[in-house]
C-alpha cells in the first residue's frame, strides 16, 4: 500500500527526476559535456519506468506532470513540479545538489532522511531528456526509476521508442514502462 506521502514522493521523483541507477552498474552515466544552463526551464514527464511497488499499483492513475528547473545558489537545481492529485494541483519542490560529474545530483529527503541519486543520462536540451534515479524509501526498500522528460506534452513516436530502448537497457521490463497521458489540468498556471 502506498501512503499518501509515499505517493506524492513517488510522483515527484518520477515526474521530476527520472531514472534510477542500479547499484550493480559501476558508474552513473551522464550526458557528456552536460550544460546545466541549457537544461533549465520547463519539462513534462512524458514517460516513466520504476520497479517500486507503489508504482506498479498506481501507474495507471498517473498523468503527465510539469516540472520547472531553476538553478540554486550551490550549483544544483530547484525542481518544482506541478501535478494532479485527487483533482487538485499539487506543487512540490526538490532541491538537487551537485554530486560528482555535471549532470549528476543527489537529493536528501527532508521527510525520510534518505538520499536519492539522479542523473541526466542523455539530453538534447531542446526536445528530450532521459533521467535515471535511484534511492531507498527506507532501509531495504531500494528502487530505481527512469524518466522521459520532453519539452512539449506531445512527444514524437521516436522519442517514445528511444525511452523504451533506454529503459530496457537499464533492466526495466516492458510492463514497468508507461507513457503518461496528457492533461490540461495544472499545466497552465503561471510558473
Ligand atoms: C524553488 O522554486 C520554487 C518555484 O519557483 C520557489 O517557490 C522556491 O522558493 C524555490 N526554492 C528554493 C530553495 O530556491
Ligand atoms: C529495484 O531494483 C533495485 C536494483 O536492482 C533492487 O535493489 C530493489 O530491490 C528493486 N526494488 C523492488 C521493489 O523490486
């Protein structure tokens, strides 16, 4: 069962962050020569994959969320996401701190004290980004996640294929990959 807190957390992580890195992989792969300033601005979470149990339960109910990425004073990112939950627009902010090479970040959950690792694995900045995240909700509950971010709410079919290929390469099975339906709600208010 996903608690409400766990659910929004998951939605935010999935929506904002994306891809999760497996422990088995030697190093987090990031976009070569990552340019953070070009990554800023608005993104939509068009696709998700996760091996967490709440995601398996809730994936059918999720819709696209809007994330606005802004720089923070410490060189990290302020990821503020707006999404629909129980017919209300919810806004959540996650502050990502630089962790390692440009494009790699960590996030400390204020609620659980757990740490998440997020990396921008691939992006062209103008159309899409593939993110990879991993973390633990509590000891022994590690999970991984992949996210497709797109600049518009209507990603091209090629981008969906690219995301599916990416997810499979990361070990996600077909049934854990979802493309989120577009929604008008919560997408249009001022940023
Ligand atoms: C993060 O961005 C949101 C939305 O612009 C803003 O309200 C919030 O104050 C920012 N937080 C920090 C710590 O920069
Ligand atoms: C998700 O994958 C990670 C890394 O492979 C694993 O440690 C974790 O136990 C998995 N979580 C679930 C809920 O299956």
